[in-house]
C-alpha cells in the first residue's frame, strides 16, 4: 500500500544511482556486513546399543554417551543409557501414547535437539547395521543436510548365540542366513539345506509359524530350533525344541516378545557350551532394601552370577532438624577444638563434607586432626574427599573393634582431650561410653537423620506380599529396622 501523492521507493530512485547505506570517512575501509548465519546443528551420532547388556557397549560408545548433551533413546534401550549417564540427559523416543516414534518423527526430534546442543546421541537397541532400521531416520537427516556418525556395537546375531551357548557355524554347517521373521516375502524353499544355520530376527512370537513353514517346504521335523528372549541380560531364557515339537511346547508357554530364533544343527552345541544360563543364581529375584548408599556395585555382582536384583528404598537420609549443633561442630573442627574426628558411616562423611563445602572449605580443614574410621565405604568416602584415616580397626569393621584400637587420653601427649563424632539420630551410645572410659571428652553430634522412604511401586509391594522374590539382601541394620 502507498500513501497518496507520495512516491514509492522504486519511483523515488528511478533513474538515480543508489547511494551506499553508509559512507566511511576517507581512508577508512568498511567491511560489508556479513550475512546472518543459519543456526548450526550440533554433532549427531547414532550408537548401536547391542542386544541388551549395558556392558557390551564399546568404549567409544560409552565415551560419547557421557559427553553427549542429549541422548534420544529407544524405549527398550533406556536402561543402557541410564547405566552411564544421569536420567536428565535421556529423551525416550516415544509419543504421548507411550509407543515408539515412527522413524521420521524420531529423526525430527534428533534434529530439534541438535539445534540447541553440541552433541546428540541417538541410541538404538540391537544392531541397526544388520536390520537396516536406521535407513528411514538417516534419510530424513540427509534431506535436512545434517551430517552424522555411526558407532557400531555387538551384533545380536553373534552376541545372543554366544550367551545362549552355541556358535552359528561348526561341524557340517558352514552357511548362515539372517532373515526378518516378519518379512512376508521369505522364500522358504531356499532354506532347506541342513548345512545352513537360519537366524530369524524378531521371531520369538512367530516361532511356531516359522517351524510350520519350514516343515511344509521340506525341512526335517527333527531339526533343532532355539528361541532366546531378553538375550544377554539377566532375564535371558532359551527354549530348545525341534521343528516338529516347538508348537506344542510353546502352546502352554507364558513367554512372549520378539525374541531371537535360531534353526540348525549348531544348537546341539548348547549341551556343552551353555555357560550363561547355568550360573549359580540364574533366575533368582533378589530384593535389596537400600539406604542412600550406592548399591550399584552390589547389584552388578549379583547380575554377574545370574540374579535379577531389584532395589527398594527403605530410608532416606536428611539433614538434622536443628543444624546449629553441626555448624558449631564444624567451626570447632576448623578452629582446633578437637584432637580426633571419628567417622562410623558413609553418611557421616557425606554430611561433614557437604557442610564444609557450604562454607567453601575442603579436606584441608582436617589438618592437625587425627581421623578414625570404620567400614570400607566410610574409609573409601574419606579417601575420595582427600582424607586418609589415621586409625582403622584391622579386623572386624564395627564400632566395638574401633573402640578397642582407640588410644586412651594422655594429658602429657594430648593437649586437647575432645573428640568429635558425627552420627545418625538413631545411633547407639556404645562407642561414646567406651571413649569416655578411655578418658576422652566426646561431642557426638547428630550430623544426619534417617526417615522412612516413600512406599515402593505397586508391583514391588505385590511381589513382596506374594513371594515374588527368592531372597532379600540387607546391607545395614537401618534397613532391617
């Protein structure tokens, strides 16, 4: 729209040379204004998560996960990401209906995050190199002119049979055929050779159909077939039968899910080489009531023996209701009020460390003090803070053993007779009484308190009530109480 009686810009400049928008003083060179840059995309890396065990990730994959700003994970690969990074980094590629996103939608999510991140990892369960699952997503990225990298991993084609106890070749078998069990175009008549091992991806729920089609095409009814679900994880279970018998076997089975199906004579090796499903605690469901202590290492040990551990929080560790005593004690620790500090729990170390850090202090605050400690986790926490304990009981790690090693107060050798004992609000007075008998003045201060945690999820409560766990592993007296 133009204003009446007023020329447009085009009309006003017709027949005239357009003047530059700015004129520089003589002798001064003006650089042209650079064009506005388009927002740069961060790096995008696809990582093959492997068949299910988080420890099967490659070292490069772990490094990239830990470096990533955001991780877009398949629904069933999120536990793998959670093993190595905090949950706030992980975006699960599902929609509002909790179903996994279509490839195009997943790619758009990756692009959206890459516009505001330096590194986005797309974590894909299984082996997308074999399955071709990434082709649709990568096509979307290419149309958007986005570059990417791909980090391969342990293939389910080799990983699951290794955990199930058989090779894919051996003896008279020299050929492996890998097929998508959901492919309607499989040419069954080409799969008749007994020298072939057949691998069907996503075939668990189709095992009976696979067997029927192979038999109809002419394969021997006695040909072995194995169905492995949750391969390489502590939930792995392998069912072995024959093409002729698998239908009846699975008819009454409660197992379900995609699974991994192998057909061929190589399955007979399982009698000799089945190592994973013969572990001491295989199938055991172990409940671990925990405090704030990190039980990751314990859970890993249980998993290494085949158990399925489940954590449930029983108590929560919180600061004392009245922090003034702790403030005074920490001030005394720094000002030289104490000769000794005694730590009897990991949480006591954490409480003192957090309080010191509140004031901008560090391990140097223990300079000139003697430090006693009991318990492996307590000692480890002190060393992690930069404090090496002066007194640790050599045998049993309990307060009685610590008291037996504690030297009595000697007024000639000890200018200060005071001991600081940071403790829980439910601690006993045994150690305090013993130290007083040794001549020391003890200030035992509540450094933290334990409160009951929120109830566990409904399925855990139901499992506890109905005997769903084979064992309970208590890690402290607090969890028993």
